C-alpha cells in the first residue's frame, strides 16, 4: 500500500491552511469539548505533538480529540514514542538544520515498527529550525541551534537539500513560544526556488502575521502557544 502523500497531503497542497498545535503534555481530556469549540473557525487540521511528552499521553490526547472533532489529526512528534495509530497522518520529519544524528535518522529508524503497524499517511518533511529570538524547547531537546534569520542563502540551501532528498514539505520552525516568527523574506526566498509545500510555525500570534506569511507564500501555518493562551484566558 502506498501511504505516502495521500489525501491529507493533497488537501494541504490544495489551499492555504491553518493548523492548531495541541501539546499532549499540556492536554486535559476533561476539557476537550471547550478546546474544540474554541478552535478558530478556519482551522483545517489539528497537529498533535510536543518536545517532552510521556508515553501514553499522545494516545489519550488523540482519542479525546477524535471523539470531539471531525478535523484530521496530523502527528508532529518530538520522538518516535509519540507515533499514535489513531491519528490520520504523520509529518515524518528530519531535523536538517542541525547535525544531531538522533534527529536526522535514529528516531526515524526507531519509528518504523509503529508506523508499519498503523495506517498513518506519511508526509515526508524537512524540518528546519530557525532562530526566533529566544531559546526554545526544540533547541534544548535536539541539542541543535536555530539557523540565523540573516543567513537566507544558508537557509534556502538547507531547504533545497531537503527537497533533493525527496521531502515533499518543508517546515520552517521558529520554535514554540518564539519571540518572533520566521520572516516573510525567508518564506519568499524559499518559495522562489522550492516546489515543496511550505509550512511555517513558531511565534505566530496575530492575524496580521498570518496574512503576511500567507502572502509571502506559506501554504500551512501552525499556531500553538497563542491558542493555548486564548484557552487559558477563557
Ligand atoms: C511549534 O511551530 C509550532 O512547533 C507552534 O509554535 O507555539 O509558538 O505557536 P507556537
């Protein structure tokens, strides 16, 4: 069975989309109905994942979300233990901005048994960490640094290395809770040469930022912290 880039990838590719990121580590199943009700009306996907998630937390989170919402769930795992068969798809990521073999290939190899035991759609994704003005959990966990936003050529060359390795998406990541998102200049520069689907996340807090990033060429935007803060304030 070919499970790479099926329906969910085709939907992402077909229009500008918004995903809300839910971290299983911070998820409370008893308030899932409130969470789903609070999702922005234009939400297309729910992403589930985090940097420090304990075994079993992803299953609890996906089970509750599946009961409460019809939206497709895409896994955005920080480790192979977060691969949960009840989800719909998986961003199968390699952290190409750093040189830690654990996140370039080892976690990916460890994930294969779980993936083969599921029917998850696989979306091959180049994951590029870019400096968002503060030290983020992904830097801590991966022990790699974000690329400087000033070195656009280095970023674009890294993105294109991912494309020529066969990835179909690039995730330009400023890190959860970043002070500022990946710049529109970077998104434009990537879009000018890459034919991959461009995902942008980290530090996106306002509708204006979303509009600017879409206008620059982003296909899918990911919002986590701003949604968590909105839920907390309710
Ligand atoms: C993190 O890109 C996502 O991996 C979302 O970031 O939490 O800053 O929205 P925020």
